[in-house]
């Protein structure tokens, strides 16, 4: 974790982030659309073509705002995509997409590691209902991922707090933590700004980037609890200063980057 080279984090909005470590571009939960069912992109522009460039893609769980078939279809042929175990059985569209785009799907579960050039990507557990709603039973686990190269970067996906979080994640330099959602109320299995601050304290990361807020919102609900859309990032900065005062929090705008 000495970090001889800079690690660059770019937040494209929602849970979509590019982690550039040791020359390897890791793209998380790609979502490149202005409209998704009842949601519209209300914060930030749709990411530019550069956001689609990736050496490996990680998908945390099967919800449509994290596993979006149309966005995966924009990836270059042959791109390696890590998916939760059972994803291709639960989402038939993935099998069609694999054939059409020649994508390299690799299904993983907690503890699995995949090496990509100078980087290792390790799947870790998440406390979240990861099934493909509204269809079928829960057939795939929700995951987070730790990207380890010049540094260790934890992408939490969607998760609630859980007792073994620090043990499962292990030592890390940077935590990419969800702090909000896409509607006025967060259900179970999510982090809000306060719980994300607690997660940061548990993990002991040296820095954090809040994600999963201020991007998508239900159509026609702009006036319903608007603070839940606008404020989670600032609130996380404030609460993290008390819960994890040694950690540096980098509040990014859509499309902005930070080198760590």
C-alpha cells in the first residue's frame, strides 16, 4: 500500500466509476443512459465515450441500475466482465449479449480473485438483495470488489453495514461508498450518509469517495424530499469528519477525477 504510482478515480455518476491503477482501467457498474424505466438522469451529463473504455468491468449485483444491458453492449468486444455467480442464468439477456458482442463474462463469488495485468480484483460480500427484480428468487449474491495494484481500492456496490465488513474488505487505501439512492427513501441493505461514515470508520480506509447519489431520480418526483437527492455527498463529508477524522474525503462532481 505504499503506492509508488498515482491511482486515479473518476466518478461518472451513480455507481459508475473508473479506477485507473497500474495502467489498468477498472470500470464499475456501467450505466450510460439518460433514462431507465421510471428514472431519469437529473444530475450530470451522460458519460462521454471515454468512460466506456475499460480493461475489466465489475458488476456488483443484478438490479437494473447496476447491471444495465444497454450499457454493457457499448463495451469493446472481448472486454472481461466480472459478474456475481449465477448472473447468466438469472438474466438471459446476458447470454445473448455475450454472443453478440463477444464479451468475456467471468462469474465470481466472495473470495474469488481475478488478475488483470498488474492488478488483482477480489470479490467481497455485500449485504444487499442482489436478485434481478421483479423476476425469480435470489439466484446471485450481491458483491463488492477490492482492486489491488499500486493501492487497494474498495468498491462497495450496494450494501448495508454488516458485522464482518472490515474483515471481508481487509486493509484498503480508498473506499468508494454509496451514500444515497435514486428515490426519496432508502430500503434495507443500503448505506445512507451516516451509515457510510460508519462503514468508513470500520474499514479504516485512508480516503473515501462518495458515490450513488445525485444522479438518477424518479420522473415527476423532483419536489418530493429533494434534499435526499442533493445533500448526501455534503452530509457524508460532514459525518465522516466525526466518524473517521483521519480519512480524507474527496467529494467529486460528475465526470471529475482525483489522483490518490
